[in-house]
C-alpha cells in the first residue's frame, strides 16, 4: 500500500463551513435568497462605478498594504491608518489572528451559538476550541471568564451575534475585557455593527484605542453590499498589526475591491438608506411572524431568528421545505446548535411580505396541524 501525504492532526476534524443556499427548488420561477444576510439594496452605485473603473488596470498588482482603503477607513472613523489591516473579508483576518496567536494546544473561546468560522480558524491553527454556554441566546460574560485558563490566547465574540441577532452592551464588553488576562486577545467581530441602533452599543473602537489586547474586525459584505469582492478590515493595537502583517499575503486585497470600498465609505446616504430599510422591515417581520404563533429572537442585526415547535409537521425542517417550494430560501442553523430554527435575512418589501404570507399558510396547513 503506497504512502500519501497526511494533514497535520486536527485538520480532518474540521467541518467545512457551508454557506447559505442560493438555489430554490426545481421549477420555481423566482428565487428570494434570504439565507446569507446580504443587503437587499445592493452596493452604492458609486462603488459599482469605482469597481468598473478599476478594471482598466487589471494587469497590475494591487498596492500591497491597501493604503488607499486604510486611509479612507481612518478618515471615516477617525482612526490611525497604521493600526488598520485590510483583508479578503473579515474571515481572512479572523484566520490570520488565529495563525498568529495560537500554538498547538492553545485555547480559543467562543460561544455555543457563535459564528462557525471561530472554531474552524482555531482548529486550522492547531488550537483547541473551547465552546461556552450562552444565556438567552446571548454571550454570557461570566461563563466566558469562567472558561479562561493559562492556555487561553483568544476570545471570539460576534457583537451582534450571528445567527441569533443578540448583542452585548458596551458595559458588558468592558467587563469582559477587564476580566481577561493581558496575554489573551479579545476579538470583537462587528460585522453587523452598522445596523445597530442602541444607545448602549459600541462596535469596539473605544476598547481597541485604550487596550493592548482588543481587536475589532469589520466587513464590507453586509451593509456595504460588496460580499462578492471579499473585503474586510480590522482595527488593532500596533503590536497585533505588526504580527498579522508578517503572515498576511502581500496582495491579499485586490484593487477593484479596494476602490469599491473607498467609494462605498464615501456614500453615507446609501448606507443610511440601507440601515433605515433594515430598521423598518426587521421590526415588521418580528411583529408579523410572532403574530403567527412563532417565537422570534429580538434582533439588532439584518436578520431574524425564527423558532418553530418540535411538533411533527411544524418543525423548522418542515417549514424550510415548504418555503423552498415557493422560492423562499432561508438559512438552516442546525450547525449552530439551533436545530429547530431558521434564520431569515431582512429582504426587499416583496420578499418580506411573501415570506410572512407563506409562513402563515404553512402554520395553517394540514401538515402543520398533524
């Protein structure tokens, strides 16, 4: 029997991330993709124009440090561009942080319903994932601090969290930071921060500015509508920036993505329209879905988590199959330890109304009463 290369221990233990579906059932005339938390308003027209303009120089390598984008981010948020690192989506930055700070056997904490990439990044770096319980589908600071050991090098917190839509107020994030040892890096994943309209919320800029062990990551995939370009950024202490830049690929962000990101940041009116649309229709969805007798977790993001009964014919799997036949594609979240829930992106008015109507039909159907 011939030998073959063997991945290092832990790699084959990784369950690959499965994105939200982008296809409906066969024969369905129109697809309403509500499975990946994409903005229904699309990108800024100015970002599209900048992307097209950048296509004129596709034969040239990108500028290696994403300087033009870092400067635009710095100007927008009042940050030092030298403390910003850009990546091919915030997912790349999460993986780079794990590679930079986890040695074999080191631990990284995340919560039971936290973003799946945290566990994947930890295992890929040779680390040990430590998964802690939540309280009311929300990260629990006390449970996280209780799980910290001398081997804890990273703590991942999505704030707001995907797929629950819940969040930690700034006071709780501060308490978490204060309870961590100095050698533990707190990673605040603020991918959905632009949607939050709560006075007690802060994305992480303040803590990063005043700490040596806090990082904030952000993305252009959600409210900016640039998911196809894979563009993200992080704000971090200088020491973390230096470490990540030593392992970051020299051309990890392409030129069209950079230019589109710069243009999108400048179009504040488009971003505000997207946020206003989300605020209106998220509330509408929560109210109307609850009126059907279903439970919806209160959300501050651009999606809602819908819980279904365990009764035969009424389960999340039953609802998913029912919706799929009507071209309504929601997100199964069994991989997030939520087997009887579906996550629904806030979509267009048409998609939102059709989904509620279909759910009403589902709950009243003979199958649902069985």
